[in-house]
C-alpha cells in the first residue's frame, strides 16, 4: 500500500438539461424531478490525497482552497457534512471495518455553483479508498452505494476511460481520473457514456449562488413545458457527426476536427428559474460578453455560466474573451454582478 493515494476530482458541465414536472403524490418519489442531461467533465478539478493510517488511528480531514483557486468562499460547513467525509464513513460501514486515513482536499471548484464539486469529491474519496486499501468492491457497486450522497456521484464513478498514450498528458493535465461524458437520465441513476468533442469552455463565476431547492421551487411555479429528452439525445448525436467544413486531409490529421458541440442549440430548462431566484444572473448573462452575441449558458441550477468557444488556429481567443467578461463585469462590480472568468476545456 503506497503512503499517499492521489485522485483528481473533476468538475462537470450540463451541456444540455431537460427537467420534468415534479412526480405526483402517488409516485415512489413524490415531488422529485426526472432529468435528461448531457454531462461533460472539464479540466477544472480539486485534488484529493489520502494517507492510510495505522489500524487504531483516528481519521483526520483537512479541506483548503488551492493557491490559485478562481473563486474562494468560506469553508464553514461541519466536516461530518462534507461529501468526501460522508463517502469515507459510508464505505467504512459497507466493508464493516475502519479505514483510517489522513485526507487533504485542495479545492478549486467553486462551492454551490452547479459544477458538481461535492459529488466529484465524494466519488474521488471512494476511488482513493478502494486503491489505498485494495478493497474488493467494483465501481458499479460503489455507484449503488453512493446513492445517499446525491444523484450526481454515480456519474463521476467511471473506471472504463481509455486514455491514449499520446493524449494522457494533454496540456500537462493527467485526465486518467476524469469520467467520460454521459447522458444522465431518470433520477440520475441511468448513465449512458457518450463521446464529447474536447472543446474549449469559458466559465463565468459570479460572486453569488443559486440555491438548488429554491431554483426547483421556482421551476415548479413556472408554466409547464415539455420534458424533451429527445432534444438532449439529438444534440449528442449531432456532436458526433463529421464537420462538413473539414476537408479529408485535416480530418485524417486531427480526429477531433470531425465533430463539434452544437454551441448555438444548447439549453437548460432550469435557467429561467435560476434567473427568477437570482435576478442578477440574468443581468450577468446580458452584460458579460456585450457587445458580442456569443451565447452564454447556465450549468445545473446555477450560478456558474459557461461559454463554448473555439476559434481555429487562435489559442488566445478564449483568453481575450475572458478579459472582455472581466472588463465588463469586474469582480468588484458595485452592483454585485462581477465575475471571475476561467478558461477551461472538456476532457
């Protein structure tokens, strides 16, 4: 058993999100909402390390912000409520013995922004414990075990990613621990892995959050809309199609050039509700990239926004876009509309 086991906990985006009306009172899950969402992991990640301790030692947990975390907030929740700590307790109970560790979690993913940071941390803890203690438990079994931790945790538990040797350290980032993209449906329990083109994304991180329960209550109060699962599947299908503007020579040279995310047609059924709960979010969407008409999307229940953006042969274009957003809405904006702009990419 190595002294330290390290796992990267990647953030995710909801590239498309369809949400149903709440389940009726006769349902097994009254008030819950079914979803169909195109999940994609991105390069932004937390780092989780555990060191196995002696059999009689008490576990110790430390959570801090990384030195260059883009948007920090108080780490003021009780340790026993943290999803990584809860995942540790859950797996201990499952295996029927103590798994004493010293955990260090270095965070970059903003808290409560719709990026799945807590769920990813929980999945990273389960994976790290399995490695450190050589536990005989499958990824599928861990997905089922993780249900009480939240519906997104299962997405991050993926042990079948195939990393090409030439791409393993793309941009210097080891993506071995990143889950594959997926269509996630039902109540989060149905996960169908799909391919997503590794496109650049600009994150816009406001200084305020959108509480998920409030967003769903606002969604329920809005006029009902069709639960359009087919729309999500169609977007994923289009992302896998060859780009008709790419010639055969370029396609042979760069397999990623054969497909792209349909950036003008992404959607999120929760976006109007998120803007109703936090009107500043609507203002940020309107102002961040003015005077351009580049589309800005909400991920999850907000408040994080994302912009799919790529200009061929211009690697600095996304950095200029980030500069525009922070010039329009500087972090110290007097009306609380300021954003931190973070270039990243689908991995």
